[in-house]
């Protein structure tokens, strides 16, 4: 039987992973094209769509780089190919490390580094556990997603006066949980949130004063980068 | 209406096919490796470890789908397939809706959010691919203490930047006394955390519970005539 390391670095695994990633990328393209067309049909101006696209592209850069940082950690344990797939499909580095650790523990290894010295079946077990353990969100969405989205959307548009109020409640509830959850972590978290808020406010003010509406496409990206960078300063204050 | 139903049916069909395909790759790749290299692990060991993970993640997976689907709409398929919901996909959706000036749960927000998340997912796939190619040269830079520290504060920076868009109102249609609905979940959650700090371990459940509570309060206030939609310049003063 081949070793853990040989399978983790095998070209066959890389080819399978590339096929999986190509499938997901293809799916994204289909969704992107269909919804872009739909947005235009619904009367959303092309300029607005372009602004949303520019904002999305700039906003995505920094969080994606943080995923790459996770890739460095994960690839040392499960190889580049499987780490690449896991972080591109469903996974987040924290879950992946927990899943890999639980699989190695169930196989009787004290440390993940010890498991890396074993045979291919250990690696196969880790791959299976990581996949099965995270699959349920997608399975549930597969069966319940349409009913859930359609029911809530219908309620939002049919209930007359309460519909628009109801629509806003989901976002307010989400923020209502996220803000205290971040704030309770300490002064640096609060300061970073306030810094981001201030940057967003100042950029909006700048756009209004100068008429430089193109800046709006980069507001979230600037806010994110300055907010994150400010943590280095706030850590010295608190 | 017929057109809307036809579009909804097709987008959900694509989402379901995509989800089945993604699940197929997630489970299929490990199984293919086991078959090709004849390295099947003990199934009892795999199911033991996977079962523990499932027990941990099934409740939160269900609550995540129920909580986020109303905000994401049909984008929930691509979101749950590509993961990184809280640190990337939700902020992208919220920001896109804010820039386009659309409300959650409307056909417009559904199209805009799905387009933005599909684009964001494609970009993330590309950035991770670049990260894999540049794994060795990038590692020293992205592993510096400043970068890793700042990355730890990404979520507060993101949500701080989204505050303005979520809590301020623009456009002709607005919600009277929206501030009550905005403040309610923050106050309840804040008190909840102060009484029982362990609540922070149950973020998914808290969001789900807070959605139900906020909707209930919104409905009561709507019935009492305290919260209602109005058009700027028409009923504002009433």
C-alpha cells in the first residue's frame, strides 16, 4: 500500500480535484450569466450592475487572501491538492483542521504529524471524514432551499403592509447578533468595527461632496483594509 | 408572475443540480482514491469520526440554511457549495443589495445577490489557485505577524463597514420607526451575552432565534401602527 504522503501528493488526486473545481467554477459562471440577464430584465440599470460587480471584485480580494493563508496551514497536514479542494468547496480552515484532527484521533494517532507518517488508508479516512462531516448543510439546502426561499419571498411580497417590514428584519436580526458577538470579544474588536464605520462614513461624505461616485465601488474594500490594519494600532492602545 | 415562476423554477433546478454535483465530488473524490489505490479505511472508524462531526454540525447547518436563505435567496446554493458564508458571502450579498438599493426577499435582490456571490466565488477560486501556484514565494510574506494579526480582525472590520448600509434608509420607500427594530435585537443579544457569556458559542442558533423574535416584535409593532412603510414626502408626518 502507498504511503500517506504519496497519496496526498499524487497526480491522480490533483486531476480529480481540478475536475471538481472546474465543476464549481462552471456552476458559478452559469449562475452569474443567468442572474445578470435576470437583473437587466427586472429593470436594474446596467450601470448599477457594473457598480455591484466592481464592489464585489474589490471586496472579495482581502477575505480570499485570508483563505490562502489558511491554505498554507492546511496543506502542510493534508497536502496541497486536498487542501485546495476543501478550502474552495464548503470548507473553512477552522472546520477542516478540526475534522482532520478528529479523524486522526479516531484512527488512534495522538498527533496529526504522526498520522502523516502512516499509510494511504489513513489519508483516505481523513478525506472521507472531512467530506461527510460537512455535507449536511448542502443536503438540507438541496431539499429545503427552494421551499424556504419561495415561502419567505412570497410572504414578503404578498402580505401588503407588513411585507417590506418583514424583509428588513432578517438583516437587522443578523446584525443584531453579530455586533454584540464581536463587541464582547474586547476593546480592539469594538475599535476595529468603529474604525470601519468611520471610514465608510467618511468615504460616503467624500463621494457626496466631490461627486466621485466611482469611489463607491471601492468603499467596502477600503473600509475592510483600513479596519483590519487599524487592529495593529488598537492592540497597542488596549 | 408566470415569468417569475419560470425563472425561479429554473434557478432552483440549476442550484439543486449543482448541489448534487458538488456533493458528488466531495464524496466521490475520496472514494475514487480508495478504489484506485486500494486503500479503503475501516468504515466503522470513518463513520465514528464523521458521526461525531455530523452531531456537532447538523444543528448549526440547519440553522444556518434557515437563517441565511432569506437574505441570500437563490444564491444560497452557490453560497453553501463554496462556503465562507459569514466572512465573505453574506457581506458580499449585503453590500451588493445596499449598492443596488434593493430590499431582501425581492426578485431584484435575489438576482443581484446571486450575481454578486457567483462573481465573488469565481474570484475566490482564482485567488486560491494563484495561492497554490505561488505557495512557496508567498508564504513568508503572508505569514508575517502583522498580516496574520490583521487577518484575525477581518469579521469586525467587515461588519463595521456594513453598518451604514444596513441601518440607514435611502430611496422613497422607508420604514417608520425602523430604529426600534434595529435596536431591539442588539439590546436583547447584548443582555443575553452579559447574563450568559457562553451564548457566543451558539451563533447560528442565536441568529435563528433572533430572526423569530425580531419578526414577532415587528409584527406586533406593525399591528399597533408604530412601525409601517411610508413614502418620503407623502405620509412621513402621519
